[in-house]
């Protein structure tokens, strides 16, 4: 998602919160992120977005010079209160 927004040259984007994201691009490198802070949450037992896919996206964003933080939950694809609290803390710590 943040790649698509950056591709539209949206200069106001200062960071991204990605909740159980799926890789929006296959066999493509993301654009350079200029140290953009990115928070990801992912589920260790997520059947829609596997831990391997989450780790791959984290790696791709890091290689694009994103400052990526990831919060792992024990649940599947459902968001948990713990993940939402972690995203809130991440946001307040950076902005």
C-alpha cells in the first residue's frame, strides 16, 4: 500500500501502518522509501497472509530503506487489541 501511494508521488506521506499486509507487488522491487517509518502487524497463524509472506514484505521494505518495525501476534488474520496498542504506541513514538 505505501508503495502505491509513494508511486503516486504523494509527498505528504510520513509513515505507514500496515495491518496484516499482503505483498502488493510480485517480482518487483519497491521504490526507495527514504527512511520512512513503517509499522507492520502480522499473525504467526495467519492463513491469508503467511508468516513467510510477512517476513518477505518486511525484508523488501527494509531493502528499500524503510525503517520497518513488526509486531507478531499469535492469532490468525484477525487484529488483536495488543496489535492495535502496539500500532498506537509506534505512532505516538514517531509522530
